[in-house]
C-alpha cells in the first residue's frame, strides 16, 4: 500500500513540474535578475515553509521538555 502511495505522489509531482516549466525572472537584492523555472521557485518556497514549521515545532518541544525537567528538579530538591 505504501509503495502505491509513493508512486501516486511521484506521478503527481511529475505532473506538477510538467505544468510549471515556464521560466520566470527573479530580481534579487544584489546582482542581476536570474531566470529560473517556476516549479523550482514553488518547490523552494514549499520546502522553506516546511523547514520553518519543523523548526517551530522542535523549538516548542524543546522548551516544554526543558520546563518539565526544571519542574522535576525542583520537586526533587524539596
């Protein structure tokens, strides 16, 4: 079942890329404008958001674990 889902996901990704092969121009702050396929820009934006979301979740989990450990230390000291 998992292989079927992976194959379907890859087929959808290939369909997405084939529909977004237009070249667009990106003007960066420094340097000349760069021409890049639209699919790469969309995928890059998605991955950037994904990494930011994972970072936020990990940071929150780290804070909770630290607070829990500090609370346990306080209980042991009393």
